[in-house]
C-alpha cells in the first residue's frame, strides 16, 4: 500500500488497528461462548430449591431433614425477627422475635416440596403455639417461610392436608421469607456431633426413631 502523505499514512494505520481490535473482540467472544457451552455440569451449577422451616429446637429439626434423600443440606439458624445478626442467647430470650429454623436446600427432581412438608408436619406438633414439648417460647414456633409464590401455594395446601390429621387447629405461621441468619458453628450438625449428650438421647433419638418408622419406607 502506497501513501501520498503523512496524514494518509496515519489514517491507514488507524484503520488497520481498528480492524485488528474488532477481530480480537470477535475472537474473545467466540472463545468465551465455546467455553461456556462446554462447561461440565457439577454440584455448583445444578438447580436446587430452598425453603426455611421452624419446628421447635433446630437441633431436632436439622437431624431429621439432614437424613432425607434429596436434601443437600439443612443449616440451623434464625428467621422472622426484628434485629440484625442475632446471637443464640438473644434469640433464646424471646426479645428478638426470631424463630429457630433450618434452611433446607433440596433437589426437586429427587424430593418434591409436598413430601418435604409432609415430613415437616409429621415430625412436630403444629398445634401448640410457641411450644414443642418442654421447649417453650416464641423462638420455638411452628413456621414456614416460603421463598416463592409457588412455595406459598404448596405450603397452604400442605397445611390443609395436615389439618385432617390433627384434632386441634394448626397454628403454623406461613410467612414470606425475608432473611436467614446462620447459627453459630456449635449448633450445626449438633445431633451428629453430640449423639451421647442427654438432650440428644432423651429428645432427638425418639424423634429420629419415629421419623424412620413413619417415613422410612417412603424413601426406599
């Protein structure tokens, strides 16, 4: 290519750089698209659902739900209160308004939410207001914190079905999920780590036996 002046030379160089820049952008985009389309599937990219449930002491509830096929994890924590970052002692005082809950992450292809809620209603007493057995206080209330409108629909239908099994009115709180605060490490996997503790042997062991008796064959 022959240039008649310095200005023509500069214009020619600019056109060359623009063309090279465009080519590099197109190459980068194509490479990125190829990499994304060939990315291997793993646990990080699979689609799971999450729901938050309160059914008394979270040590008990976590133990039950961790043993259900299709549940990826059940994390103990606090929801439904009015202060940020509550601690266990604050929640136990009843002044924060939080309920002890578990946040359940599950695979809907393996475990339908309807079945999850059947276990929920079958493993605690949803008719006792702010109480489960000897555990008394608003932090032990029965609660379903739904994350989507679809979960709300399923939850209300589950309440209606469960009511047929209870002579007293169900008082389970069904509320839109707002925020979940993970409980301190000492409360995670509590039953698994402390099976010989008096509370585990006196309270959680019988609950686990009842769960296996009532639901064991449904997950075979």
